[in-house]
């Protein structure tokens, strides 16, 4: 990949965006960013604290600002927060400023995988709130992911190495 295009990874929490993103950036010799980690680094606090103090709206404002800034860079891999795609501004920046790759996983394994990763704040809070129809939420979110993506990777059951290799192959074909 000679062109320094941006690669944006989207998908549900726990699907491997950060791990795969780090591998891609290493192999492509470009910078890697994780929007959630960048928010925490700049705030000097974890996402739980930000949401407790500023509310979800405050968190989303921070998220939009940081993703807007990061997508202006050239030649990066960015792992986005699972619900960042709710923002039209973020969706617009992602679609215009790089290649959007949706790491898709079936909802059943995803839900059990996410329970293991207790630090995945947003999904954890939604998953256990009474009255939230998780299946309906996931279906809506999946439709947005699919609409936004340039490439869809079905990552369930594949190793990080296999998913990374598949992405690199598809990126070579798309340039």
C-alpha cells in the first residue's frame, strides 16, 4: 500500500478493532490511534468517570472532537468507539477521509465475548439496563455499520493474523 490513506475500523465493542488496528499499523508502518484511549489520555480519566461526571452527552462531544481531529491526519489506522457512528458528523468524516472497515461478528458470540471484557463501558451499561431491547439496538447499529463501510470483514472465529491478512489483501485490491 503506497498511498497513505487512512484506515478506520468500526464495529461493536470487543470485536478486536484495537488489536487488529495495532497489527495493521505495524505492518503498514503507519500510526495507530484508538479513539477511546485518546479520549481517556486527554481527559486524564477513564470513560466511566467521564460519563459519570459529564454524562453521555459530554462524552459524545469529546468523542466527536477527537475523531474529527484524528480523521484529518494522513496515513493512520483509527479504531473507533463502538457507538461513535451514532454521530452524523463522525460518519461523514469517516466516509470522506479514509477507508472504513466494519469488523462484523455475530451477535451471540459478541455478547458473551463482551461480558468478558468488563472495561467496555458503553456496551456493558446498555446490556444490563432494563427496558433496552438489545437485539433491536444491535440490528440498527449493524445497519449503520454496513451502510458506512467500504469493506466488511466477518471476523468471528478467525485469528487476528487471518483477519489482518484478509484486510491487507482487500486494501491492496481497493487501491
